[in-house]
């Protein structure tokens, strides 16, 4: 589901013509798999990186910045349509505790555990994925920030550092 939403948001940001031109740089098999992906099943991150890298290059942008913009749009759209009312009435502990559920629907490797040790701070650990791709670490960060901001916690920030088993994320927001 995440990959399809990202694909659709990327097309919206970049425009159909530029996306088509960019995807022409991929192998026919990769292009067909990217264009034809469905909300069920898994898409390799390397394919998403290749497609987004080609689109970002077509736009004269870097992959990380383009991915961040599109991921924010995609998460915001999903949260506003499905969870809008719930987010406004959900406490920070409940928001952060749902992070592992969203992650499990988006990735078929690794797992998240989360905690809110004090108001305004969330601790999230990615486990069972040593050397996780930057794509995944960036996506977790963007997702957490976006959900916190949509739920009425502007000024949220996430930092992360790699660990031997994956990564540790620290989310902060004004309490």
C-alpha cells in the first residue's frame, strides 16, 4: 500500500510527462513492475529507489529531498482520509504506539518497537534489520513527523542513528 501511495504522489508532484520520461531510464521489467504495482504484495526498495532516483534526476533534484517531499504528501493524504478525526483525539502515547503497526504494513523486513518515556518525546527502535537502507530510515522519520504534525503537534522532529540491529529514532515535539 505504501509503495502505491508513494508512486501516485510522485506522479502528482512531478507530472505524468516527466515521470514517463524518467521511467524510460529503467529497464523494461523494472518500469513495468513499478507502473503496475498493486496495493497488495511487496516491492523491493531498490526498485523504489531506482524509480524515484530517475524521477528526481528528471526534476533536477536529489533523491532524498524528493523522497521526503513525496512521503510527506503520501502520509498526510493517508492520515487525513482514514484517520483524520481519530488523530485529533489521540494522545501522543497512542500515536507513537501505533508506529509499529504502520511500519508492518509498509515493510516486510524488520520491526519497530516504540515508547513515550515522557511528554514530548518518543523513542522508536527498528530491530532485526542491520544495515537498513537510508530509504527506510528516512521514511520512518518522515512518517512519524507527518503524523505528529497532522495530529496537532507542530514542530515535531525526528533524529536517528544506526544500531547494530537496525536504528534508533528519537521523536520530539512541543509538549
